[in-house]
C-alpha cells in the first residue's frame, strides 16, 4: 500500500507554507513544509502567525514533523558551537527565537 492511499488531507496555506496529514499505524502524522522569509519583518510576522495557526489546528494526537528551510541564523555564542561550529557568519539569532514561542 503506497503513501498516497494513506493521505488524509493536504493544504497549501501560502506559497511558503503547506501541510499534509497522513494516516499511520499508531497515530496520524502531520508534516509541515516551510520556507521562512529572510529579512522582511512584515512577511515574517504573517508567516509565523500562519505557522502557529497550522500547529494550533493540528490534532494533539498527531505526530508533527516540520520540514523545509527556516532560514535560521545562529549566533557565535558557545551554546551554538555544537550546531554551527566556530565558523558561523552570524551575530544574531532569528528562527529559534520564534520557535520557542510556539505552543506544540
């Protein structure tokens, strides 16, 4: 049985955000695909509001898998060294600030 037979639903929220819900053996899985804006604060706020709405509307029993490009910029602090190594170009923290405010 292919994956296509297990698709419960698909929704394209915007050109940067979509989700697919798949039936699985133990519980359903919602996969969210994202492509976060890089610089525009207005676009970013709308994007993250839409992203939070998708999370809020996902049944609590679903496994959520987030895929895509968050355009994350990690800082140079020691705490990020395990992820970015010592050669990051960025001084700031962007996506992860937003992700900690989401309610899963």
